[in-house]
C-alpha cells in the first residue's frame, strides 16, 4: 500500500453496514450485530455507499487511476451477399 492510499474507516460518511447495525456512541462506532466496536473494512458486512471499497480494505477514492493508451487495431469485415442484393450492388464496396 502506497502513501497516497488510505484504509477505509467507519468514520467515513460513505461507510455503511450491510446489517444496518452501526451505532455511534460518544467517540466510537459500535456494532450491534457483533456487540463490539466496529471492525471497519475487515467486517464482511462492510459496504461503501459510493461503491469504492476495495477488497483489501482500501478506500477507492484515494487510489489514483493508471491509464494506458493503446492504438486501435484495424479490422476488415467481410460480408457475403447473395441473390438480388449482389446484382444490385454490382461489385460496389459497402463502406
């Protein structure tokens, strides 16, 4: 994990519990399902409301995207035409 990547925390405004068992008590986030302090992204019911929670518990908002530019490949498509359509086209190209 690099310096820019941060782990997801229950204090995040987008952090949700799949069991709807999160309760904020004083300064701690408490889980009514486990009767203990919330485990955060290691819990199997942890969800991000924006869908950015990665499998390793890292917040997807802190990860920078890696883009690679590729050149499009030219493809030739051959179409076989029979009957009256072939007579009307008389060997003209379709595109």
